[in-house]
């Protein structure tokens, strides 16, 4: 792994080096960038950005199809021409986060669903762990507000007990 200073002050390099090490980042030279970038490898290895984009496009298409709507149905809701909207689902146009949020409102999906489809390794160290975490997130998303508050209180109490156990050598 090469660390580049790029002419910055020495303290900057050590802070960046520490961050890279702590996060387990590795230098990656993908076809999308002319310079190396740092990525976090997951259980899938390092997916190229183009692969992540393809997964996002596919997740959007699946979300739209679940509603039974066509490109022609969805596009005017976004103030777009159907051909322009279709470019998102064909990965010919990159989607902004604000457009993703708007689509999630229209097609009734969580933006987390799209991120999970693109990069499941960000949710767990194994596919099973990622799937279980996504399952838990879906359950929490569906809970009424009072149940979320109760669950959060329970989790807070569990963290305090665990922290006390660790502090006492347990």
C-alpha cells in the first residue's frame, strides 16, 4: 500500500495514514479514475464503480417494476421525459442523491435498499451478516414511533451493560 503526501504538511500524512490503517482501506486503481483511490474491500472484494452503478440501475428498475409502473408512468412524476428516466435504469446517466430520494418517495422504497443492492458488503463482513442487518433495518423501519423509542432504550441499556462488563474485565 502506497501513501502519498501530495505536497501536504507532514502531520496531514500521518493522520491520513492512521485513518487508512484504521479503516482497512487499500489503494485501488480502477478503470474509472486515472489516479489511485482508496477503497474498503468487502467480502466481495472491491467492486468497480461501474459495477456499483449497474447494481443501482438494476435496483431502480426492480423497484419500479414492483409498482407495475412503466418508464412513461414514472417519468412525468419526476418532470422527465421517459427516455431520460430510462437512462437511469440502463446506467447511462448517474443519479444524484436527491433524485434517488425523490424516486424512493414515488416508488415507495427505502434508499437503503438501493445502497444495499449496490454495496451489501457495507452492511456486514459476510453476505449472511449483511442480509441479517438489512432484515433488522426493515423491521425497525416498519415499527411505530413508540416501539422505536422502546427499542432504542433497550439497545442503550444493553450497550451500558456491555460497556460495564468490558470495564470490569468481563
